[in-house]
C-alpha cells in the first residue's frame, strides 16, 4: 500500500490530490494559490516590513512589495529577494533594501517591523487541508510541481535557459515524466524547485519529488480518456499565468510551446498549434513575438492529429476556435490536470500498476 500526496502550485490556485494505491480512493481540493495568499497578507501588514523565506512564484507578491516600498521601508533577505528578480540591483532599484539572510532573520524579531515569510509551500496550511479529508498527514511519497525558470548564467535569457534544460532531458527520453526529480536530484540551477523540495522536508513523507508544472500539465492532459484512445493528439493547458501546448505521439512529446496567457489571443494560439504540428515552429521566433519559447523534435502533421484536448482554468479562450477542440478532464476534473500528471509521473518512476483516471 502507498499513500501519495501531490500538489500543483499555480498562479491562481493550489490543487491538492491524495491517493491510496490499495483502495484506489482519491480526495482533492482546489484553494487559493500561495502567491495570492501571501500577496494579500503583504498588502495588509502595517508599517515597515521585513521579508524572509525563500524564492517562490512572483507576480502578485512582486507588485505588492514594489508598491509598499513606495509607502514604507521594505527589507528583504537575499533568498527571499530572488522571488522578485534574480538581479539584486533590479530589486534595489524599486526601493527595496536587501540584506543577508541572517540579518533579515534578526530584524524579523524587531517589533518595529511587520514580518512575512515567503514560500511556495506552507506545510501547516497543507496539513489542515489534508486532515480535512479525514486522512492522516503522513505519506509514502509527496510530489509537488511549480514553474521554474531556472537561474541562468549572466547574459543568458532565462527563457532560453529553461528550454535548454527541457531539451536536454527530452532528447534522452521524450516522455514528460523524466522531468520529475527526487529531492536530491534537482539541478542546482532550478532554485524554485529546490526551495520547494527543501520546505517539503517538513512534511512526514518517505520521499519528496518536484516537477515543472508545464510538464506535469502535459502529462496530466495525456491521461484524459480522449487522449488514451488516440495515437496523435494535442494537449493545450491554458492556465492562469502560462499556456502550454504539446504535440504528442502516444506517450512521447513531439514538440511544445509556451506563452504567457495574458499575451496570447485565440488567433495566435491557433497559428501556434498549426505550426507546431507541421514542424514550422521555431524557439527564437516565438521569443521574438513575445512568447515563452518552443521545442520541436518531430512534426506530427496537422491533418494526422486525432484530437485537440484543452485543459486549464482559462480554457474558455478556445471556445470560439475554428478548430474542433475537446475539453479534457482527467479523473473527471479539469483542475486536477497538473496533479494527475504528477501522480502519473510518480507511478511511472516507481513502476506501479497503471491507474485508470476515469
């Protein structure tokens, strides 16, 4: 018997799934994302602030702290400041003071400051959720996904760097589950996932794994019943922050692209899908057009595609599409796409019996 906890940390929500291999039971929850939760707390803190913790997803918390720095004194530890930008000079240009981690911890005990700890994962908040399922907060394995751009060398685009990391792994094995890392395997350059793995060490579990959320969404979407019955198909995950599209041949990634969801239009998305399928999508061109990047192994041919499956909280974007697009829901829930991908990656990693995500 194995009891698994899988957690998908997104920009809008945090999706939690508990699964027991023996009983084949699963329990789930969709709650406010850590970055939105902490941004709201930061907006309410009175007076000068000291921010400690580790690198986590930015977005809302970055905007709030930039605004607060115009009103009050904001001090951040070096580790926490990486959430806002990997270039400390950029963070300081926003009026935020960066100090060594130990000094920030000392300031956190000073009553003159309101304090906030940044982290994608709060084990206590997670414990309360899981125990509300009526199950123990103890697991054989925990797997967590989030988007990690990596920390590139000076002068290298973080988008180029991120896609080169994916490319290196996928050219060895083009199945998305190879992007699942055990806690002691996470590349040193993937700072956010390393931080998550470290924080997850407080969870009672025999093993901790982490994965990029884009890869988890592709794998989760491919577990939908519509995909299981097809040889060549497209998975679209239109999430709160990023949109990922992947061309699949059976269980292998033929190619994929990423875009910021707020910047993509239906017309552009349709063009990306067509070019991806026909092998005409170039990483550099996608970047130049404002996209997040692309990777192509082989062309599947648009006319050969059996089905296009859309998942993600923003998938209503594709409703008026000229393409025939089906809505996927692995395990009957669109919001569980990432967690199902994590669970499937964990299942494959451990060589367990197949799971029917029906």
